[in-house]
C-alpha cells in the first residue's frame, strides 16, 4: 500500500487541491462553453454591457502569465522586453500580462544558496501587469505546514524540504496567474490567440518565436533545454487547451499511484501530466536562464550564457567577469543593459 492511503493528512491535502482545481475548472468551463443557457447568456451580456469595452486591436493578442518570485526582474527586464514583448509587437500583435507573486522578508533558498533580505516586493510593477495579485508567502505556507502531508512523491534525492516547498509555491503562483487571466478575459470578452507562461525571474537569450507558430488546439511549446528527462517547466506557450492543462499540473500532483518512480523531478512529472492529457508538445530552441536575486545566474545556466556571449550576444556577456572573460559567476553588469 502506498503512502497515499496511509497518511490521513494527504486526504486533507487532496481535498484542498481538489477544491482549488474545482474552482479553476469551473472558470475554464465557463470560458470554454460554446453553448450557454439563456439565463447565463443574459447574465454575461448584462455583465459585459456594464464593463469597459476593450478597443479593437489588430493582430494577434496574447496573454502572458508571469509567476513565481520577481527576485531578479530588475536585471532581466531588458531581455524580456527585447525577446518576448518586442517580437510580438513586431509581428503586429499585443499582449496583456497577468502576474502573481509573493511578498517575503528574507529569501531562503537552499537549492540556489540564496539567503538574502528580499528587496524586490515592488519589482512586479516593472512588467506593467494588466492584472496582478501579490500574496504573502507565509500565508500560503500556512496551508501547507507539514511537508509529509504535502507530498507523497519519492523526490529526487538532492531535493531538500525548501526545494519541494518552492515547487508547491510556484505551482500555486502559476495557477493564480491563470485564474487572473480567465477572470479578465471573461469580463472583457477577450479571446486570446495564445498564452505564454513564464517565471518572472528568467532572462531571455534569444527571441520567443510565438508569432510564427500555429497554436492548434492542445498544442504546447517548451524550450528544449533543462528538460531533465521530462519537459522544461519554466516557460511555455500554447493555445487555451494546451496551456490550460499546463497550468493545472496539480491535478496529477494530487494523484496517488506513482510511488514506484523513485527520484521523480518536476520536469518528469510535468511530462506525465501532459501525456496523460494528450497535449501535443513541441520543443523549441529558446534559451532562458534563471537569474538570482543577487543578479547571479542559476547553477545550470552559466554555460548557456557563456555560449550566447561567445556567439556575439552582448546581453549575455553582462555576467562575465574576471580577466580571462570565462567567469560567469558574477552579478549582472548594468553597462550591458542596452546592448
Ligand atoms: C506531519 O505529518 C505526519 C504524517 O501525517 C505525522 O506523522 C507528523 O506527526 C506530522 N508532523 C507535525 C509536526 O504535525
Ligand atoms: C464577444 O466577442 C465576440 C467576438 O469577439 C462577439 O461575437 C460577441 O458578440 C461578444 N459578446 C458580447 C456579449 O459582447
Ligand atoms: C536589482 O536589485 C538589487 C537588489 O535590490 C540591486 O542591488 C541591483 O542594483 C538592482 N539591479 C538593477 C539593474 O537595478
Ligand atoms: C508543480 O508541481 C509539480 C509537482 O511537484 C511539478 O511537476 C510542476 O513542475 C510544478 N509546477 C511549477 C510551475 O513549478
Ligand atoms: C503537433 O504539433 C506540431 C507542431 O505544431 C504539428 O506539426 C503536428 O501536426 C501536431 N501533431 C498533432 C497530432 O496534432
């Protein structure tokens, strides 16, 4: 018998997750339903008449979902502007941005080795969100106090408690950003042409090619890098269905029956979830790097920046320090911001 049935706590967890999933599903169904009852229809029509109408825009309209800590957005913003927002504009499109992030006093991340006073509470404003929600991390943690209640997965051996906690926080964050987007699109009768989810702490080393992709039903595009036997879970774009599945990973998460997979990681779990829901995943050559609160690159990304810099991409050279030019361990150097 798996730990799922042994732990009464996990029953509570599953209930909690089931309720959260329920709310999202209802919202999604509201949005997806082609046929609404007369009463619902007149309610929606009435609602929409009383809300400000968006001005008609030409071109494709995308919803960007920004989730997780904005710990380094102040460093990464130029790359976000250049490689995410500008290519959309250049193709004649536009975007609305929906952001969820946490507030906290001290950032303690054993995985990245960050233990710093958190000074980025207001940095979400840099992304000019259409709608946003900022919640205290401590408040979320109250709902998930006991880690053994939180997870029955035999996680990868080097995952410490704080790492696993961060996975749950990130999940919750993406889920809330998705909910903000659904609320906005229903209120304003907006049908987005595509959905882009990104962690708020990544820098883009090359352009996001969303405009040149056909976002067919149940399609999803993820970067090939950092897949770790699954799919990269830091960035994705796709259509409403594919991304709806992507943003509700907690469905698979709340399930029992995968205890046999020792050493599971979030990327592998994401792959299982997408496969189970028949999402058609295409990998792309997008290169994104996580940037820490200190401006330093994440532990797996130095080689990538090194390569991008050597290939002539000046922005990526901003992390280079030392005399031989091979050292990518230092914080980002502002003088490269406009390159
Ligand atoms: C956490 O949950 C486990 C399993 O349900 C239980 O054995 C343990 O006593 C709990 N710990 C705390 C501090 O509540
Ligand atoms: C919502 O937008 C669609 C097309 O974008 C339009 O056909 C429909 O009439 C709109 N509904 C309302 C209630 O305005
Ligand atoms: C980003 O924030 C950190 C910490 O507050 C600060 O030291 C750094 O100078 C900021 N970077 C930029 C580019 O503003
Ligand atoms: C949510 O958690 C699941 C299971 O831990 C993981 O597969 C997924 O990558 C997480 N999602 C995010 C956005 O971190
Ligand atoms: C999956 O997506 C790719 C890329 O958009 C497309 O070429 C392919 O036809 C799709 N496959 C299916 C089965 O829909």
